[in-house]
C-alpha cells in the first residue's frame, strides 16, 4: 500500500464561526442524544488540536493580562 502524500508539520488555519457552531452542535448531540456519525466524529477529531491550541494561548494571554492589571503589588513613586 502506498502512503498518501503529506506536508510535514502542517496544521489547519483559523476555524470559522460557522464551523465552530457545527462542532458545538455535533458535540452536544453526541453527549446528550448519544448520536455521532462518521462525519461528525471526523470534524471533532480534525479540529480538536486547533481548538485546544487556541484555548491554551487564550488562557495564557488572559493570565498575562491579569498579572499586568493586578496593581496590589505595585508602588508608585511620587512625581516631581
């Protein structure tokens, strides 16, 4: 069997809002109604890495913003 051609270290681009909504619907149906077709499973599997990557970076950015806005440990010197 011949291996399919691939691009090393390739990853998908930004996921559209419409695709995010479809992922939500597919995931909800799978969890609540116990229905998951092959296309829905493929959608979740193919988008999970990008979603986790984006979530991780958002959490890190929000933590940095929180650190920068936490002024309890900052002392301002009087101006001249």
